[in-house]
């Protein structure tokens, strides 16, 4: 057996990168080996992997535009959710009601019933002394001047800071607190 034949059996034909000395007709011909310079290889790799500065700026710009659109849509959705939540809890016009003893009831009567309503930005306190609608009294509060003032809910609390058994009614509208002072027979708006 020749040396070439022994080499063919030991080492696969794909390993040696030279042309065989004796051509065999049944073996495929191995293409010649071409060397590239290192600068050509580096250039071809850079061209395939790296992007141009213009495409990077476009990608970042598109990302920023998408982020801005998401922020605006998020703010619109949060505003809508807040107004819808207030609609479910306070209705339109915004109304809050409570029962409390304020000293205007007769002995043995139930507590007075109060309604606070934001009617187109005008705050109104309605009292039913002893829960009797025939003696209802309406106390007008301030007119709100904010945009969408009619959508701000008005809440009601009863406080007796001086322990006189004639508590005041405090109406909170947004960041504004309106105090209706109890004069033992009625309420008076305090500024």
C-alpha cells in the first residue's frame, strides 16, 4: 500500500488543504485555498455587524416617540378612570350625603340629614333638620372657578372643635375646605 493511500485512510480528505499529487478520478477536486488580508476580513465583519450612525439615531428617535405616545395615552386613560370612578361614587352633579346630630333636631327625632352638592361649580349644603324634608334649608357656598369645577367631588364631615354640642359642617372640595359654622339654629358660611 502506498503512503498516499495510507494517509487517505488515516486522515480524512477534507483536512489536508493541498492538491493531491496523483489525481484520482473518483475523488472530487478540492478548491484552491485563498488567503485574505486581515484588513479585508475586519472590514467585512464591521460592515455586516455594525449599523450606521443614522440608523442608530432613527431607532432611538422611534423609541422616544413611542415612549411619548405611551405617556400621553397613559395620562388620558388615568384621567378618564378618575372621572369614571367619581361618577360611580358621587354621580353627576357630585353629591355626598351624611347623617349627624347638630343640635337642630327636636328631642327624640332622628339625626339631621345633610346633602352636599357641587351644582355646576356652586357648592350647596342642604340640611333636613331631624330628617324632616318639610323644614329643609339650603346654604350656598362659594362658586368654584377652576376648569371642570363641576366634576370635583364635595365631601362632608361634621366637627365640634370647641365641644359645644353644636358641631360645624366642613365641606372639602378638592384642596378647598369650606366651614359652615353652627349658630345653634342655623349654619353660617365662614371664610
